[in-house]
């Protein structure tokens, strides 16, 4: 690289660098070099001055800070941030049927989606998330909003059997999905996933079409599956099949399937998931809050099934904090398994970064800090009281760090957060819009029980 001309070179010099590559080694005295939108080198400090273009480079010193890949939130309903706190302390089906679905029917439109996504993106970006996988209405609005804000995202092309503000029936959902899929191809930061809501809300015929589309287009299928024992029991009563068995018969158990929640899974199903390469998204805090059940992450890890992390929506979590999910996932796994070594720090960090990228089909682009990948990275400031003293920075990431310690964020090589401050948008307007929605929604009943 000494004789190579480097343009628009950024050199980031943290105290610690965690690439989250196969070696999973914590590096010191090592800089990350970014040219435009890509990582071009991990270079020892002592060799930096030998680089062509060093004199003109933008050098960012980060003493006391750790640089790592941006977090990947593999399951969200971003615009539901505007429904945060609207119906707490209720079980899943009561929460959905009597509060959330009526509120959505009354309030969700294109402006709701734009304002809700802007709020969610700002929260996630501030907390170190640089890519998220969404499932909600008006996926075209979601995609355009993320592209405008410079956020990497996967837009879930929602499919349901029943009418909503987005479509009237499964055929219309699928037709709109293909239209949005074509639009997203022109957006560099956005990709797409087919997003049938759940086995109990989508019938066989559209699921068969989704399996064909996923195979032909090679895109993920993002779906709530086995979220509760009640869901499984009802499926057996109504169809004679457990949901996973039914999906297997419909050719949906493939490496393109992203199965969210998976709290009620038996040994035979786990073996089948391992055979077919299905990815699992663990949403520990949402599952705990809704008392939906507990995902047996340790059992999936033992079978080398790819497990990643998601926050779910802010209406059921109630935040979009991936550091919180990492810590909760690790502690919950230890408690459930009776093994203090289960879901260790390396596994937890991988679940929040590269594993999510793998599930989304983006592992060649993001999820780790390696040469040739897109420059999606974050810096964590360890100078606060809660992360002192620092015996092991990796341990601090999982067990002590909170999202407000994220000091700097880069997405696609563009610096979005600098020393805790957003560079290219103001949160004042975002918060004001959220407050306007709160006043509007709280001023009228959203269901018979509110």
C-alpha cells in the first residue's frame, strides 16, 4: 500500500479494535483505514506514516475507546416507536388484538410510518445500530426514509391474509411487495426481505408463492414463528401440524428463512432447523415483557444454528437498545441452561453483529471489520464510571456498556455520529413530531379498552 494512491482516506485510531472476524482477537495499537465507503486496511500505528496519502488523511484519535462493527438489529417494527408505551403489561394476543391492531387501523398512514421510522432510526443510530431488519406497513416509505437518513436497512415486504391500510388481501400484498422490491434496487443502503407476518396470519397459498419468490430472487423470508406455546397449540388444533412442520411442507425451511422468537421448539425441530440452515432471531426483552416464552439459545448454539439478536418493536420492548439485548440474552441463556459459560461474550457479540449480517445475506458487506467490507463501525467510550476499571474490554461491552456510551458511528464510510452528536440531522424536529403523534393518539380512544 506504500506506493498506492489513496483518496479520501480516513484513519481511525482507537485504543482497542475488535474486528469480530474469525480469530475474534482484540487488537491494540491498530488503526482502521477507510477509503470512501470501504475498509482498506487494519494497520499498526507504527506503520501509518509509511502510507501513501497519510499526510492528507483525516485522522481520528479515539483514546479510551473501542472500535467495533456496527450492531445489526435483526428484527424490528421501526415505525411502532410511535406506539411506545401505549399498551404495556398485557399478554401478546390481548396486546395485539385489543390494543395494537385497533391503534394501527386508526392511525397508521404514510406520514405515521415516516415519522416513526425517523424516530427509530435516530434512536438506533445513537445506540450503535448501523443496520436493521424491519417488518411493517408501507415498506416503500420505510426504505426511502432510511436511505435519506443514511441508515442501512432491510425493508420487510409485509404479507397478511387480512386487509390493512397497506393492502386488502394476500395477492395485493404480494403484488405490492414486488413493486417495492424493484424500487429498492435503486437504493444503495437498502435491501429487501419477504415478510409474511406469522403462520397464523398467512395461509398456505401465499406462503407457497413466497417460497418460490424467495428461491428465485434469493432473498430472505422474515417471519414470526413459534412465538408462544399458545400459537403452537392453536396450530395443532386447527391444522393438525405444528407451525414449523407446516412451513417445512411448504418448502420454507431453507437458509433464506429468518425465524423470529422461536420460544417453543422441540428436539426434532431443532435438528431440522440445523439441517436446513434456518436462521433464528432471539428477542429476549420483548419475549420477557410479553411473557411469550423463552428461547433456548444454548440448545441452538450446540447445533451450530445461526442465532442473531433483535429488539422487536418499541411498543413491546420498549427500547431499541442492542447493548441491552446483548446483556439480557447472555444472562437469560445462563439462567435457563444452568451453565455460566453459556452464551459467552464472543457469542453474544457475534449475535449482535456478524450473525445478523449472515441472516440478512449481508455478511460479505457488513458485520465485521475486514478489508473489502463496507465501513459500518462504531466507537464505544469506556471512560465512564460504569465501565471502570477495564480488565477486559470485551467483557465490558456485554456486561457493563450502555448505548449512550456510543460516541461515534460510521455507516457506509460516512460519519453519522461524532463525539455523541449527530452530524447531518437534528433530533429536535424528530422528537417534536413524536410528541404531536402522542397528543393526537392519546386524545382519542384506540380501542374499547383504552
